[in-house]
């Protein structure tokens, strides 16, 4: 039975994912966000999402190459972490965490288009840089893209909008979206610093179809603050979403554009994240699911996720 209250998925298995010594994508990040979730559940504004983990990573095959999923499934729970690239590691504990996250994704698959449901997934590793061929940039698989592709198979007429507000461009999600058969049912919108890692998102790929579908990459300069962001949001993001009128909204919720973040070199505060949450509460009448991405200052991440959840679940 699905609660009518917003849901918070606490991906505890993600606390055991080993990203390497001194790595900014640490287990303490997830603990900080779970703390914020506990507070809102404690105020009875949300409930915890309970979902059994997947028995394997089969669901990931809907977007990721079979050989890559085979590699992940070949890791036993005790396998030590090994590098995928210079800043991304996967090991046995990672796979346990991914199966747990995919259990939550499976639960979200069961909600039909148009039925109201809000869910925040506090998970690690993050996902939006993971592309069809594999992981990169701290990400192993892309749960948002997996949910999107699986929902397209189940509900081919559903209109889905993606909003990615992480400071980095969601190159993995963008690449997977470009390969899906029903791109005419998808709007992908991203605000991110540019030029910056991973080097994509200049706006060159932007396009708008007759119903508002397509791609809207919004490159931002370093130092972008709340006032700058509000202006872009009101003038560019909000009208495009209103025109497209999605059934379902999927969010890559990264908090690394915060002014105290050590990686982002931007100047947003909790105010922007609260505003995004408020907007989501008004904009997405059907399924709305947000996936934790970046955010590398623990206090800023705790405060920003709390502000976002408060705006979205209590706004
Ligand atoms: Zn990021």
C-alpha cells in the first residue's frame, strides 16, 4: 500500500560504498541527508519508503550495456573496491547499495502516470554521470535514467520531465535520453556551471519540439548566486515546464552549487533549494521523484537538503 504522504528513501546500504580514502563523495554525505529526512519524518510530513532490494541488477540493463552490468554482478559482496576511472570506484558493497536503490526504483515503477506520489531517494553512489557504457564521475549506475527507461516500456505515452540542478551537467542522463525511442515524450532541463566538469552542457544540443519536449541545457557562470538563479528559473525553466505539462517529474538533486561547497565555486544558498522544492510541490501533480546527486560540504548539504525537502514536502 502506497502512503499518501511524501516518502523518503533512506538508502542505508549506500553508507558502505567505498569511494576511496579522502574522497569527497563520502558516507558522511549520505548520513547528513538521512538526518534531514529523519527530521521531516519526525514532524509527520513524510514517511520512510520501505522497499525490498532487487535480487540482482537486471533492472539496470534497460539503459546500461550488458557487459558493464555483468562486471558489476561479478563482484561478490566481499569484493574490494576497484577503480572505474580516476575518481570512481566500485566494489561488492557498491553492488549491495545499487540493488537497494533499484528496489526503490521498482516501487516507483508501480505508480501509474498521473497518480500523485512524491519521493526523495537518499542514495549513494550518485548517478547522473553514469552513461549507457558505464560509470564515471563518482557514479556507478544511473537510477533516474533506469526509472525513466523502464517507465517508457510500461507507459509509452507518459510525458516525463527531468530537472537536474546539480552544479555539474548530467551528461550520463543526457546521453541515455538521446538513445531512448520515445524522446518525443521527454523534456530534459539542466542548470549547471559551464565550462566545467564533465565538459558537456554548453547549450549546443538544445532543441524544442512542438509540445515543448527536447533538451534545455542552461550553462551558468562561476559565482552564480540566488538572485541570478531566480531570474533564470522564472524566465526560462518555469515557462518551459508549464508548456510541456509533464505527467511525471524526475529530479537530479545535487547541492554542490551551494556557496560553501568545495567543488562547485558557485554562490547559491538554502533559499534557492527551498524555492526549487516549493516549485516542485506546485508543478508536479503526478509522480515526482528526486535522486540525491552531489553536495560536498557536510553542513551545507544537510542544510540544503533540509531546505529542499521542507519546500517540497511542506510547501
Ligand atoms: Zn555535482
